[in-house]
């Protein structure tokens, strides 16, 4: 995590301020060494590293806010955050910062709107990055296998601020829920219905429509492209898992159609 090393070492070259800077500063606290210049929650970084720092900060803080939406944070939601930390191979200091961000997100005065607006601007409104962020939040909301109404309202609000509509959120929910089905005990084989949900197409879609949806999703989740746009390199494993889920859905549909041709 190059941006983290430069943050701790004081070698960053431009500013990350606003609510994201304040959250990140609050999550790190005493971990700064004497070489870091800190003033009012504003930090220096190169453009790519700035986006990565913003993605990391927004991901865990908003996840904490979403987890508290129904009034309590479940063990499933906490475990989802831990799983994400493990997928990112965070070291002890980074895990502590992620937990602090998650906890800050649970505060009643968490500035959700300001965080989302700054995050969107920091990402230069790159739709692929914003979609991946939203997808992670949907996954967190579905951690306990259901979507609470309060969580759904916050997800729709997050999506609106980031520039997505209700239909896109519903597709992401179907995508995450459908992909998760094959990962649950007793559901190792993905159902055909879930495969169509993952690709976001109807069962009566023709082969060309299914292939187009498959290619679009693979392009949106391509790890190299996501990292090039500013996603932290530590999230590559997560992106790889998404592409595997998409490919599995495509193969399930393709094989079924071939068998029934």
C-alpha cells in the first residue's frame, strides 16, 4: 500500500483534506512518525495515491455507517469488514486504522453526504471506481443474508449522490445476492436463476444480449483497469473474486443453453 507508507513516512506531495482527510487523520492518530507534517486533517499525496487513500477511507467509514443503519451492528456485518481487511492483506496498523474508520462511521454525526461528495470528486467521477465502492457497500448490507429497510434507504441515498439510479442499485443487489448463493453451505452450485441475476439479464434474453452483459461486467471488474483508475492494489483479490463470479454465471447459462439447444 504505497500511499500508506508515504502517509506514515511523511513523503506525500499534495493535499487530501475535507471530511475524508479528517477521518483518515482520526483513524491513524499516534501512528504518525515525526517525519509527517499534519495540519487540520490535510495530507499530501500524489494523484493516484490520493484516490487510493480516499477509497480506503470512504470504504470502511461508510461501511460502518451502513452497518449501524438498523440501530445495531451485527456480528455478520463486523465479520464482513474483517473479511475485507483479510482480502486486502492489511498489516496490524492498517487494520487498526480500518477499524477506527468503521467506528467513526457509526457515530450519529457522521457526515455521510460530505464524505460521499468528496469521494466522488476525488475519484474524478470515474464510474467504474464508484460502482466498485457501491458494490462493496451492498455486500456489507447483505452480510446477514437480508436487506434491512433502513440499509436499503441509505444505499439508495449513497447511490444517488454517486450518480447511480434505483435500477442500478437493484441490479447490484441481485448481482451480490446471486453470486453469494453459490458460496453458502449447501449451495455450492449456482442456480440458473441466480446466474441470470448476476449478469443482470432476463432468462429470455438472446445469446447476444447475454454475451454483451457478460463482457460489460468483466470489463467493469477487470482488476488491472480498476487499479489503474485508483482502486487500492490491496483490493485486487476482491476484484478477481468478482470476475470469477461473473465468469461462473456466464458458464452456467452457456452450458444450460447448449444442453437445451
